[in-house]
C-alpha cells in the first residue's frame, strides 16, 4: 500500500465509519468488504438478497461473516425510506414511484447514506458513472454554496503528491464552476496531507494571451478568492509556470505561486482528463480517483475495470471524506 493510503487508513481506523456497497454480488466488492471488515478499518454494508450474496461469497471464497447485508425487499425501514425519498424529491416522485425506484441498489444505498444509516457509498464496479452519480445528485445533493459536484485525482509518485481537477465530471465549467472546483479541491488536498497551493491553469500566463478562454480563468481566480480568502491561489498559469520555479521567475515573478503549486485546476474536462492520463502513463504517477467532491455526504465511483484493492482504497478515501 502506498504512503497515501497508509496515511488515509491511519486517519479513519477507529472512527467507526460505515460504507455501503450496492454491488453486493460482485467478486471484487466481496473481497474488499471482507478485508475491510477483518482489519476493522471501516464497517461495510452489502446490498442484495442475503442468500444470493452469501452464495457468491462462498463461490469466491470471500469471508463476509459478520457483515450486514441489506435487501430492499426485506428492509425493515423501507416504508420510512420511501416517505423520505418522496419528501426529498419534492413532488417529482409518488409513493408508487419511490417503491419502484428504491429497488435499484444504487438508489437504495444512497438513501441509506441520506438517512444516516451509512457514512458514505462506493459503487461503479458494475455500473456506469451516471448510475452512481445520479442518485447522489438527486438525494445527497451538493453542499450549500456549491452548484456542481466535481471529480479529482490524487497523483502520487514516490514522495510527490498532487491534486488534478476536474478530470471526471464537468465538461465545460464556467468561471463560477472553476472557482467552486478550486475551493473544493483545496479541501480535498488537506484530507491527504497536502498543504494546498492552487494554480488555475490555462494556455496563458498572467495575460500573455487574451481570449474568452483565458478571461474565464482570470474571473474564476477572482471568484475563488471571494469564496475563500485564506486560499493560497493564483493564475492564470501555463503548467510550466505553475510547476517549475525557474519558469515562474521569468513568466510570473510577482505571482503568489512561484512554481510550487500542488493543486492544479484545469480549464475544461478535456484538458484535465488528458493531463492526468499523460502524467499517469508518461510520468509514472499513480492516479487515485476520481474522487467526487462537493456533495453533502461522500459518494464515490469505481471504474468498471477496478480490482479489489481499488475498491478497498476508495472505501478508505470515502471514509476519510466523512470525517
């Protein structure tokens, strides 16, 4: 396990955090839940028919003894859940609708988080990102002052750790979106022992080029400072000016960030997604994520190509977000 996860594990162990896994029949989920339970790191909850989940666990040789398994068809608080879902959706779902919708394991699991029966949710091993995120946006919703959720990656190589955002959710963020992403990414950085120094990225450094795209980033910087005056943040920067001290000294000698940024806010999903994959594949960085941020309670999405260790690690991160 990397130093990043050693630190996260140390932070959450003993905190009695409960993470719900809607995909209780998936082999990777079962092995991760077994490990989490044996190590007493977090308390897992599996969703599914109890007999079917136990049969799969036996087939996959995953010890889930002592782990709670909840089935929407027999959940004792289902009527209460239906009522709360109808109230939360504010006229967008009838009781009949709710009873049908809450048979879906992701909606059911997300309601467990909303009702404080769990501290967070991890899904996506067998579902699309939309299947995981949509219930969270409808039920958990974003924090006050945050209009959109966003997705960050923690990029780690040896002793280096950086935050890249948004690399997963918002295709074309506007200035206010970028400001929100910057503030939330700084908070996420702190969860992983990173003292955030935030760079707003562009193809321009401090006015070296002017276009609607660069002006969007300039405005985002202003808004981010208004949202959190304590942030160490500057821009707009080309990546080299944000990361290389000698380049920063030439291109932006008066900037607050002097080539020492560790949180990088990309101007679009296109740029962010390309950027993190280049760092991962050419730079040899481990890319941890996407970690969803901006929600009232943590919900995180796995890649369908994940392994059991990925599930375990994302559960640790989700628990850390709930502290």
